[in-house]
């Protein structure tokens, strides 16, 4: 490679990186959002970077990955990256966002050099990287800190294939080829430790061997590919030992038939997001299919048939690069298609790595038209369109309130979005707005228990105790054995001097949970203030509260002194 070519590569890569950093610079002003509290700010495991704790990231992931146990996720490298961030900068969100932006830029660099080596076309590599960096569908992965795994595994995924590609060169010294191959295998294993979806990589390598490698016969190809399948088996064994049995979600629509029929709808939804990435939202409203004769299902299957025919025509016309891009898109998208059921049908961040195939397909197509008039103009329009939408969407990720307000604009019928908007308002102390969001959520008939619970708590905090009592009763109709529900209802009754009802609710809470320390304490305090209270009962509940480690307020210690006397 001559000096002039290296300079052009440097210019192309620098241009893409600068543009990427520029359009995501707004992200540095963002707070922790979405799942960041669960995985970072409220997760004590990432706030201690000790050797023992790092070992627990790899050996006890369910206990360390988040503030609540997650039995199905094994991403120790992502957890380790959060722990390093915390060690360096504590809980300053701009630093975590900066690391995400750097990882996104790093993914762009690996895209450029992979496509550059694959196609030997600088312009195609430049356009692919530019579209990849700027595409609005990437905003969820880049802006949400807890989704960092998408970029980590993508960088390692692309690096694995780039190193594998370089190791297949016939003119290189044997020692260099071996070193590149070993590093490729190592990058693959690290990718698996970043996110499970790296497991599709051996299939992409098979496609790469088929389309681009002409070195040797079947035996030689198998020797190159076999170690990757061995690493896959080792990883699956390790994951089984560490994580244990995988907990599967229930079938969409209640049956395998409905879940399988829904896959074409999911594929079409993802293709639509790649072609026209607007509107973007954290929750999409793809319907579950129940019959092949439903119009949406039938049209989705028909569209997939057209897509399959397009792939066949690419093969027939020997459009190797576009066929590779086509197959890349669908192979890397496999884990997100709900063939194995996951928690949501359509998730934008699952397009982070697959979008490289789409960008390569578009870039190669435009490169072939570069001599035609106005092609550069249309590329410029597309870049401006992508950049504008990316900046606009990134502004939604500045806070949870903005994020869920945007979700309610896109899906005004989605009760969950209003519920989560209420949570965001409540966390920021905007209780009246939280109440309004929760009341709207109730009209959508979703998350009924949680909404009544949150609504009751907000009413209680603003002093509207009668409304709080009504909401607690509604919540208990759905979950009558809720100890905390009865306890909080007792607190509300006590606040309006309905002491007999308060005592009744505290007793019900203790029937549900006999070791509920706060219920024992408040029952004792309430009984102590009532005429004709039984001192033995007061003493019993106070002692039970003390045994459970309840921290008695300083102002209430006179109750203990009175009982002890």
C-alpha cells in the first residue's frame, strides 16, 4: 500500500470519526437513562474494582450484572467496563457516554478497514463507514450506557473477521499468518464474553470462505473454520456451568405457531427501520401473528419471498459484495428475530451490527453509480438526513422524562410508556405530572398492579390520602397477599387518624409476612397510642421489630422506654 493510499485512508477514517463525534456530542450532556440505574448506579458490584469482584463478574454473573438478579445474561466484559468507568470517574454520566461514543467510533474504524480489505475500494469503504456511523437506528445503542455491549461485541466481531481475512493472504510469512489467526480466535472469544449474539460469527465466516477465499479445498477451509466452532462449544459449556439452565420466555401468542408466524413481521419491521429510520422509539408496536391469512402476516411473508428472490438474483449475477452484505444482515440479525423468544419483538439496538450489511449494500450500489450525474448530491442529502435524525433522536435520550415523552408521542396507546413516564416524573420529584401520567396509563389497562401502587404512593406524598387509600384498595384487589400493600394502606389510614383500620391493615401485612419489621413497629406504635392498649401486645411487636433489625427513630425511643418500664 503506497503512501498516497494511506493518506486517503487516514482522511476517510478521520472524516467519519469527526462526523460521528460531532453528531453525538449532545450525548455528553445526557443523564443516566433507561436501564442505567439497574446496571450501574444502583449496582454495588460495579462500584468495587477488586480482583475478587472481577472474578465474580465471570463466575457469578447473575449476582453482579445488575442490582437485581438476571439469570439469563452472561456479559462479564461489559460489567467489567462499567467497573473501570466507576473507578476512574465515579457516577459522572458524561464519562460513560464518552466511552460509548469512542466505542462507536472504534466500530466505524473496523468497518472501514474490513470493507477496504474486502472490496479493495476506498470509496465503498468510506461510504459504508459514513452510513454506519451516522445511521439513526444506532442511537439507542450509543446513547444508552447500559447497551454498551452492542458496540463492544460489534468491534470484536468486526475485528475477528478483519484479522481472519488478513490471515488468509497467500503472500504473507507463515508466522504472521499464524499470529493473525490466533488474534482472530482470541477476539472472537472476547466478543462472546461481551454479548452472546457474537455466536453467529462462525456462520459469517463460512459465507466469507464461500464467497471470497479461493485458497485451498474443503479440507483447508475446515481446518481454518474448526477452531471457531470449538471456541463456540467451549463458550457454551462455560456459560452452562456459570449461568445454568436458560430460562425461556413464553411463546408469543401462547404457541410456537404464533411465534414462528410473527418472525416475518419482525423481519419486515427491522428492514423498514433500516430503510426509513423514523419514528424511533424504545417500544415498538409490532403485532403478534395468529394466522397466515391475516393481511399483515400474509404481506410480510410475501415481502420476505421477494427479499429471498433478490438474494438469489445477487447470487446469479455474481454480485459478490452485495450478496455478502445481504447475508451479513440476515445472519447477524438471527438472534433478534424471536426465533428463540426474547422480551420484546422489535428492539432498535439489535440492528447495530446488522446495519453494517445494509450500509455496505447501499454503499456498493452507489459506488457503482458514482460516474452518473447527481449521485454525489443524493449521497449528501442522505448524509444530512441521517445526521439530522440522529441528532434529533439523541436529544430524546438526554433524560428519562424526554425519552418516555417521546415514546408516548410515537405510541399514544401504549400504557407501559405512560407508566414509565410516570416513574421518570416521580424520580425527579414532579409528582403532579407523575400522577397525570399514571392516570393515563390506567386507561390503557396495562401494568395495573404497578400503576395503582405508584399512583397511591404519589397521592400519599402530595397529601391526598383519601385518593391514596382508594388506589391501595384497587391494587390489593389484584394482589390481596401483598404485605407491602397492606402495610402502606395502614400507614395511610394512620395518617388520617383511622387507627382501627390502620391496625387491621398492619395485622394483615403480618399475616402475609410474619417477619415484616416495619409492620411490627408501626403496629406497636399505633396500639400504644390507642385507648386501652394491651402492653403485652405492644411489647411483643416492638421486640419483634428489634429482632428484625428495625432502626427505631430517635423521636420514638420513648415508646421503648415506656414498654421496658
